[in-house]
C-alpha cells in the first residue's frame, strides 16, 4: 500500500476517533437518551453512521467498477432512507448497535486497505462517495454529540 491510501486511512481514523471520543465514558443509559439531535439518541446516531458505512461498502465496488449506484430518490429520498434506517436501528439493542458499529467499521477499513493504489485518488468518484459516507459525515455527528454532552448534568 502506498502513501496515498495510508493518508486516507489516517484521515478516516482521525474522524472516527473524534466521533468515538465524543461519547466515550458515557454510561449506557446516557447513550439511550433522546434529544441529542432532534429526537435521536447517541445510539440512534451510531446506528445511522453504521448504515452509511454499510452503504459505502455496498456501493463502492460498483462505483470503482465504473457503475452508478441507484439514486436515493427511488426510495423516497435521503430523508426517507434515513427515517427507515433509524426505525431499524431502534429495533436493535444497544449491544447489537455497538457490535454492528465495530464490525462494519472494521470491514470498511479492510475494504479500503484491499484496494489497489489510486482507487481513492483525490478526485475519483470512489473517493467522493467514501468521504460523503464516512469521514465527511462523522464530524457533523461528533459536533452534535459534543454540544449535547456539554449540557448533561454532571
């Protein structure tokens, strides 16, 4: 693996670590409290982030091969997709959400590592999709969790 994938993985992992640090040390009960973002809990946010990592894993092979994944408009748009994914996440236990988070993230990192050099070059469609679904996405939720956490009773 050359320098470019290593830098990409470093960027991804730095954003991932910032996200996990935002809720590190909170008791399980706090992870289940709603109203972090709208009515979402930290658990809901983690399930959401995992869904988008799964979307990256599903669609990146097609994009790398030169194809175009289906548009979310066909599923009612991104907001409808997110709403369905949120309901799915809410049916899962916290332990399952955390397990899926870890497994999916590990699969994503392994997928990136397994690709030939240049696959995620700066202006490729694959790089753009990866950024939108992962390290460009995490900071929005990291900031929301941090802001919410500042207002938690000690």
